[in-house]
């Protein structure tokens, strides 16, 4: 008969190896994520061995609340076979005892398990929910399911996620409009630069988004820490527009096309060149006005930050300058990240959380990229101290939301 053993101080390297090879692979359950969060949370690694073989793990974040009280949170975990009833029961009975030892009011977790996955184009199809038996099993252990939430703000981690399976030659499968926007960004003179030295510019790009949405996101210190922690597995790309260069290119192109119109052309070709001239002349006027307003040769139009491991990439943050959305920088930034996935043999790329309504602007942008909608099973709470937990559960989200809005207005 097999023997299960709970490991309170699991080697982070063993945890990472187990997580990465698992079908529940997630950056949120690795030691790098723990290191990133250790300024506000205390990370711990626990696991279960069956006959000396690791069969379950969890990167646990512990936050101090009231004096003598903590909260335990396991993002996208624990990682284990949820169909193994003996293993599941042992894991949560061990976590309950561990939580009591740490004076935690609850253990909050949201497993990396899907109840539905479908292409965005099939979002209106009625598909059955899967893995509902897991909810029932956890309920029998006294663990509460928060329900199938829809909005991002309703749970700690978004229950709806956008993702793409990246294969070589993916560009050919993109919609015509998406390919057109990528080409337009190149034609409009968007320049990409990547590396740690562009971190400050990336933070500026993110600030544009903060101002537009009137909410506080992450600051430059956090982005720097992310790059410090993930090292070469973190990419920071910033997009720029150089006014003199692009104005010069447009003026040259306009002059060349005007010269072509003086020659003997077919009606179709003449119409094509005339249309190009009209577009370039209009864009030249806009650029000259932008250049005069900015009073500098170059402007930041956007930026993106992503992290990855051997099997997945997570696009964490992207910001855009609202005055230069017509440059389609975000399309070129996304394509660059997907090209890196192809280069490194990474097949799964997560675009991050989306609203479950599937109709907001950010979701519509992400849907341009062969996007699958992933519906996670949702958040669970194993409550230890009921009076304190329920007070916390009502007040804490409101406090976070209010604080973020106040910082955003500043």
C-alpha cells in the first residue's frame, strides 16, 4: 500500500521541475513568482510524496493581516491530480493543519483547471462544463467554491483567460485585418527596442494606460523587480516613432508617387497610386502636427512585458499612448512576442485575463490572434476562522479597489 507524506519545506527547485512538466504548468506556481511576491507575501513551498516520489506541490503565499492572523493564498494551484481522491483529501487536510499552525483565517486557491475552452469565434456556442466533479469533491471536504464569476474584479485571479497555441507559420492563419495592422505599423515607421535599458520607457507606456483608464497599475520599481527575478526569461519591448525619420520617408514616397503619376499608367494603377498619395499626404499632415506639439524627435507609442519558461509564455503588461493608436504598435508588439515563442519552441502563449462578457475592447483586440477562451474552474476558500474571514472577505476587495482608483487619479 502506498504511503503519502506531506513535505512542509519542499525544495523550490523540485517544485519548479514538477510544475513545469505538469499539465497544470503556470508561472504563478514557480519559485520565481514567489520571489517576485516576497515583498508583500511570505512564500512557502509544500508538497506530497507518494513512496518518495513527488506527486503534488503548492507554492503558498502567506500575508499578515490583523495581529496574529494571516491569509494563505495558492495562485493557480495546488498542482496535482484532482481525480485522485486520496491525494486531494490528504493535501487539503495537510493544508488545513498547516494553516492553523500559521494562524491563517483561510486558505484561498484557484487551481489551474479548466471547465471550458473554445476558440473565440465559437463563443456563442453552448458547450458543457467539465470537471464539475472536482467542485463536488472539494465541497465534501468543507471547501467553498466562489462560483463561476464573470468579471475580473470578482476574484483574485481572472477566471476567464485568453490564450493561443503558437505554431510555426501562425501568421498565415491570422485574419486579413490583423496582418494588415501589423504591416501598417511597419509602414508607419514604428521602431521596436528591447532590453532592460528601456525599462523606464516601458513604465511611461504603462502610465499612459493608467491615465486613460484612471486606475493605478504597476510602477517602474515593480517592473524592475520582475526583470531582476525572471532575468533572461523576462522580455521588455518598447515601441517608438521617430518624427524626422518617418516624415522624411513620407515626403520621399509622396514625391516618388507624384512622379509616377506623370507617366503613362493604366487606370487601375493610377487609382492605386492616387489613393496612396491621399493616405500619405493625410498622414504627413498628422505627423507634422504631432511633431510640433511634442517638441521632440521621438515619442514612445507603446510597450509590452512578458515572462516565460520552457513550455509557456505569459504576456503580463502592455501599455499604449492614446494619441498614437493609429500607429498599431500593439500589433507589432504582440507579433514580436509570438515570433519569440516560435523561436524558442514555446507552443502556449497566455494573453492574460479577460472579462467574461467577452465584448470589452481589450478582449476584442486579443481576439485578433487566433485566441482561445479559457474558463478556469474558479476560486475556492477553505475557511479556518469564520468570523474574521467573512469580515475580511467583504471589506478587503473594496479597500483594494478604492486605493487603486485613488492612486490612479493622482
